[in-house]
C-alpha cells in the first residue's frame, strides 16, 4: 500500500515541550554523543543552569512521546555574554549566577542558543527544524518578554551548522581563531531572524507541495 505525506503533515507530527529534570539527563547524553572535547557541557553544569532558570530548555517529541531532539536557550547576563563572545570563556564556564532568573524576564535583551540537536534522518529532520522554527516565538516568550529581545547569539560546532545559521541571517561577530573553543560566534537581530524563518518556511512548503511517497 502506498501512503502519501506532505511536509506540512510531518511538521505537525512533532511536539515541543518544556524540559523537566529527567529530560536534562537525556539532553546531556545526547550532547555527549554529538559534540567533542570542550564542546561537551557536563551534565552537572546543564543541571546548574536548569536550576537557575529552567525556562529555556525544551525537548522535541513525536506524537508517541519519543524524544528526538532538544534546544537550550540561555538568558546570559551582558558581561558574561560579552566575555564568552570575545572568547575568554567556554560554554562550560558560564555559571548559574551569570543567567537571568525567571523573575528578571523583563530585563532580558539578548539570548544565546547553547545547543540545538535533532537525531532524525533527512526529511524528518527538516520537518522537525521547520516545526521548531515556527514555534520559536512561543519558546522565547517563555523565557523573556518577546518584544524586548534585540539579538540572538549562537555558535556552530560543524560546517552544516554554520551554513544553517547563515541561511537564517546570522553573521559572524567573533572569529574562531580569537576564541578558546576555536569556533566562530554568530549573531542576528531577533526581528530579522523571525522574518527569515517565515520566508524559509513559506518557500520550503511551496517547493515541497508535490507529495512525497513513502511505502508502508
């Protein structure tokens, strides 16, 4: 029997939920599998961040409640964020007292995407990324006042990650050779990021309008 799927149907097959403490152990294992060396943030540091402000940790699940990915967004205080961007600090050097608390959400102007990882192949991974990007305003609104966010920072540990950020409008603000971890840091204005996500989603869905066939 032949069953047809549209990309839109795949996108809506994913759920994005706030992470709980048990999820943090799973996130730590996933990051340890995907990253190397100093890019791996120890589980105890992840849990320290979570204890300081849990609002930026999310897991992506299938409709069957299987965890397939996560995103960690940290509300880092300006001075620590500056030191990290300049390269004086590694991710693991960011401590709990360098994060805004949930009660300080009105003060947050910048966010740092610490990790985005999805363990799915090909088309399913694309659908998961589109689902995540579509929900980004709701995720950010859980952390801070949406209208107050000015910029988003991120770092790519891989070339595909860099290409994805460039597609979203991120630009390098600090080259890797000047930083302790060796990776460039990217930044984008939040409004530009939202505009680019809307454009990419629209273009991708229009491009994939013909049905994709999967045999069952």
